[in-house]
C-alpha cells in the first residue's frame, strides 16, 4: 500500500465513522438548540437503538454473519430495520421528554441535565439486566461486496452507511429549513417566548426535537452494528462522547455544525489510528476539542453570543 | 355611533379585576381595562408599573391569579397562547423580538403560523408589502441585519400576518429615530382605520396620546387614571409625569 492508498483508505473509514458520529451529534444539537440542555440520555438511546436493531434483524431470522441477503430481500430487511429502530428510539426520546423532562422544565439549574444522566444509567442497566453484559454478535446480512480504488478498498457497508446518512441528514436539513414545523423549531431555538406568541406550540416543537434526535441515534445504533459486527451495553459511552464532542466542535445548537463536527471527528479518529496509534485517538480528538474551545469557544460554525435583537 | 374602524362601543377585550403575581410579587392589582372594538387604546406607565405584564397576560404567557380576561365576550384566561393567536390576538413585542437568523419572509411566515396557507396567506403578504415596501425589498435578508426601524416594520407586518382583530403593541417607538417614530404611528393609525383594534403600551406619551382614542395610566400595578386621550393630554399630572419628561429625554 502506498501512502496515497493509506490516506484514501482512511478517508473511507473516517467518513463512515464520521457519518455515524454526525447522526448522533445531531440529537445533541437539536435538543441543546432549543432547551440549552445537554441530554446525556442520548448516549444510551443510541446503545439501546443498536440492541433494538439487533432484535429486529434476528426477528428476520438473521444471526451473526452467516445469513447473507441480496436484492429486494436485503433492501426490505434494511428498510424495515431502520424504520422500526428509528421509530422505537424516537418513542423512547419522546417518552423521556414528555414524562421525565417536561415536569422539570420550569426548574432552573442543572436538575434536568442530572436527570438525563440518571436516565442514561437506567437504560444502561436495563440492557445489562435484559441481555446480559457480554458483547453480542450483530447480524449482518450485507454481502461481502467490495471495490478496489487504487490500493484502497471500498466495501458495501460503507456505501450503505453513506447513503443512509446522506438521506437522513438531507431529510433533516429539508425539514428544519423548509417545513412549517421545522421553521417553528428554528424560531423556538432563537426566541422561545416570541415563537410562543406567534402561536407556535412550543411543547410540540420540543417533543419533535427529541423524537428526531432519538430516531437519528437509533439509525446510528444500527449503523454501529453493521460497521463493527457487534454491539454491547458499553458502546454508548465512547460513541456518545465523541458525538457530543463533534456537536461542540461544530458549534452546539447548529445543525450543519454537528454534521461537519461528526465527519471531522471520524476522520481524525481514522487518521490518528492509522498514522500514530489507536490508543492516541482519544488524546488527539479531545486535544483538538480543547484547542477549538480555547480559540473558538462557540465552535467552528457557532456564534459567540446569541443575537436576540 | 359607528365610524370607519367599526367602533360601536362594545368591548373587544376586557380585564375584570385582574390580579397577577410573580411568585410573591403582586404585579397587577385589581386591574380593569376596556378596549372597545375599533379603538386605539394606550397604556401609559413608568418602569415596573405592570405594562409588560399586562401584555403577557393578554397573550397568555402570564396567567391571572384571579379575575378574568374577556375577549370578544368570552373568558380566555385559561386558553393557551396558541389558541388566543388563532382567535385574532397578535403581538408586536417589546424590542421587536424578530427571529434574527431567519429571513424577513420567514419571520412573516411565522406571524401566519396559526393561519392556513394558500390564497389568504398571499393576500395578507401582499397587504404587508403594500404597507411596507421596504419590507418587500428586504424579504430575503436575515432579520437580524435590518435597522431598528425596518425591524419594527417587520414586527408590525408579522403581527398583521396573523389576521388579527386585536394587535397588542409593546413600546412600538422604543429605540427608533424620531422620523421613524412618526412613520410607525402613522402606520398604526392606518391599520386601525382598516379595522384592527390596537392596544398599545408606550413610553412616548405625547405621540401615543395624539393617535389614541382612550388611555389608561398604570402605576405600580394599579390603574390610577383613565379617560379619553384628549382629556389625558390636558391633565396636569400627566403633563408633569409623562409629557414633560418626554421632551427632556426623547427616545
């Protein structure tokens, strides 16, 4: 492998990881943008999502990497798995908002954030209780198709991850930019009281943000399983922390920022793993975070102070 | 007697012995207002008199502790803000409060949030653009990049997009140059003549009383004076407290 091939390969790997982090980072940013709340339960909604996805795939009779599907059955199974996982995670997100966070809405201070940490631990332990603490072999029905690009290799799973991520991020961008509810969401993020006085049902907007964020985390959980061929109760912490870093790096509250931040974190992780050592990935990722925060406290695409004039 | 704006002496909005609290702080104390259909009614008062609380109580952001807010003959104290906007109450908020990182057009769309899209929306948009050609020119610009006067036009246009029967304005002249203040008050009169009732909180008592039909004076949450605008303009206490002050400290 020449240096160019190594670089190309790491771009492929990095963009795949990055797409997953971006999907996850969007959930942090959507909720933060509206409530200025860091939702730590998001870490483990992602993890639960990958378990739900695993059960859905198993329900189709798949296990491990032994059953390979092609053509329509493959597309059907994947569409169903993404749809069920995203809806189920979305419902979990809405439940967390409606029944746990909304009663705390009027309480100032860190109570709501602490609550999300609590919820995160509850989800974490529920999964251990329900499925045990061993890591699970994730069903992967994708054929082992791959295409050489120079000396690098592009696999079907990467193409799938990019396609799904592009579709979801494009959909979200359209929703936030051009639909009535999406515009209400941006208005609420900029000035909740004014939005309310325009007749926007702020509770509905908040619920939508939680639904979308959690659904994207669900998609991220499924992607994690397809990419790494395993899942475990522990995966939420590492991926969640990186995705949160991605959101802050891009400018928390900023939708394109979360996408950019996610891709950057993915690329940094891939390159530092290839050129230095995997053990250094976290050091490098979080050092870059610290540097960005020192020199651009609002993140790459964020604004230093909200302009509410 | 009816005039062009449909004034017939019946109430569009009433406060009946309204009391509001922020925690232990008693803000509005047994307040009564009567805003007749087609009127411009102005609310004068210094800082912390309860003017903004009045506005928030009308919009349903603050709920009265006791008493009743009646709109078009029906009690609305328990209605959600969204429902009030649907019924035709639209605000022009203090300091305008546009959505700064959305375009002028999107701000107008949000004004019409409770209204169906379609022919009616286009008609309302056309009306706003006619009233404010400047707003039409700026429609693709981010609202936060506009001058204060332009922002005020968008804020009034945004309220009109809700097809309101009652517009509640919180300090429409705040932070505007004298030239713009005059324009804004002209527009308010025009809108009123086209049939919309106006309830306006204003520091610029001189200007406000020159276009209002009636006025209330609020002091630390109590209505201390009310009457026709002409009467209040001649009232010695008002001259002392508001009209004189405005000449010393023009906004």
